[in-house]
């Protein structure tokens, strides 16, 4: 019987949420994060009600989340000529017991980091240390190989290792050395934030255009009372021929407005001037829309995968960060039931791997934006009355199927018991 320390590779949203969960249930842990200083980098993300529920159960209050984003009131798709394809309320307005948030990714990460070090101490997160591999030991423990930013390496022993080290996960690469390369379907995204006036509900997530040529935008801050403007997160997306693969170098590089603005010339409506919105950004970044083919398991011995390392997916369903948070909570529940053991990792893998792998493939097929595919196929994306193109019941059925697959069915989520019961702990002595 030993005290079981869990080692976490990666201090992103998933790794930090897992750290908070382990602290909550009384499991010793350490987080290895490659960067030497965490900063609030990135742009906007959606945090779905299922993940907000988990954050609240972790003691993250809505007042905390209000500091990093705004509650989302509506989700809407709009055709090329500015007419509605589909809209629905989100969060509490839709009947969930918890809100949905549109948040700044980096600010959310910093919030989780600050909460973690306040509760568990600054030494639980080791900055400037990257896990590069692991060794399974005969006694069932695991050794992580750690590379230090200042030079040198070390070996760290623990009961378990959780690879939450993202798209380019070293842990996943060792676990699945023959995995196919990163999959790029041809969509290029330019992302930025601009000051602007929120439209529709004042806190709406809007997708405008077609499945191959669209703009997604939503506010991630409250309206400034002095200017009347909010910070609007936007993603400008165009699909191109991908037969030669990604040839633009970096997977995340700074870009110039002139490189893509021409794709959106003439995208002006009474309620939105797209070129003006794009022109308001101070920094713009270019990303390919990518994912990885699902793997049959997230588990090897005393090592498991979590978050993007397990299931990087297209952002079409706004599930990535939310699923990473849920991953950590499901893993925590497995520890409560099975202790800090391989059995807990197996239970976690059995609960999530297959279901989330199906979600990865569903998002690759456009996710909820599949409605735009259907409209484009039937009328080229321009119409006067959507009911003549895509009847209301067909639209509603499509969205219901997606929400069920993503774990977002309202009645099911509202009725589900807490993933980890209040006050649940893992004993300090574990097998």
C-alpha cells in the first residue's frame, strides 16, 4: 500500500481541471507544464452547461466565470443573405440548470490556475517542465521523463500518469506510435477579437454563411459602459483544396488581414458589417481546422490520456474545452470508486473513449453546422423563407440528435446526479 501520486502532463484547461478535482477528492498530484510562465493567451471558447456544472461543483462560482466571459443566451445559424436558418436559446434560457459561457480561453486557464495554487500551493504546478515520455514499472507505478526549459532532464515517479498535453501530445505518441498524422479537412480559420456592438440577444453565438465559407462570432466580455462596445471573438473560415496537405508552416501563426479579407468582401447586412468587424482586430492568428483519427483506447497500463491529447476535435460543436473538463471529473469519479489504480483508468476509458470518439467523427462531419450543409445543398445558402428549404421539425430533430451525442440533452443533464458526490474523498492509502 502506497500513497498514490498522480502526475499530470500539461497545464491547460483539462490538466488544471483535473488538478482541482484531485485536490477536491484528496489525491496527491503534480502538474508538469512546458511553458515557463502562464499567460492569458488565445481567443474565445464556449463552455457548455455540462462543463459549467462541473466547474461549479469544483467551487468555481458564476461570479468567477463572469470575470472571464459572459453567459451565452442564444445559438444561431444565418444563411449567406442574412436570413435565419436556425436559432435556439442557450444555458438557463434553454432550461438547463446551469449557464453556458462564451469565455476568453486564456483567462479561463488563468482562473483555474489561480484557484489551484490558492488551494493546493504553487509547487503543485511545475512550470518549464515538459513530459517527453514514460516507463511502466514492474510494481505497477510509472516513471515520467521530464525535460526542463532551462536545460537538463529528470525522472519523476508516481502511481499514474495522465497525458493532458494537447494536440502534439508526447504521451499519446508513445502510447500510439503508429497513429495516423494530424487530419486536416481543408478548412482554414483566421481568429481574432475586435471591439463591437453585440447583436441579436446581446450575447449570441452566430454562425453566418455556408459550411465551406463562414464567419462565427460571439461576445466574450460584457459591454463597456463607457464605449458601448464588447470584445467580440470571431473566426473567419474558408475551405480550400487539401490534397497537398497543410503547407503554410506553423499550426498557429500570426496573420495579416490582407491575407483573407477578400473572402468576405460584400458581407454586409443592416445588423452586421463583416469587413469592419474583421478590420477591428489588433492581432489575427491563422489555424488549420484539424483533428486526429480516434484511437481504440486512451489507456496503457498506468498511463491514460485526457483532453485534446485523447480527442482533439473540430471546434464545430464547441466541445473541446468542455469535454476536457468533463474528462477530468469522470476520471476523478473513477478514483473515488476504485482508488488511484489502473482499475480507475480502465473505468474512465470504458466510460468515455468510444462515446467521445464518435463525437470527434460527428464534429468532423460539421457537427451542428451540418444544418448549413443541408441548406447549401438545397439552395446554395440563399433563401427567403427557411421553412421552404428545411422544415422546422427537420431542423429541430437534427439539433436534438447532436445534443444527445454531445451529452447536452437538457432533460438528461438536468436529471443526472453529480459526477462526484459532494464531499467524496479517496483514502490516502491506495493500492
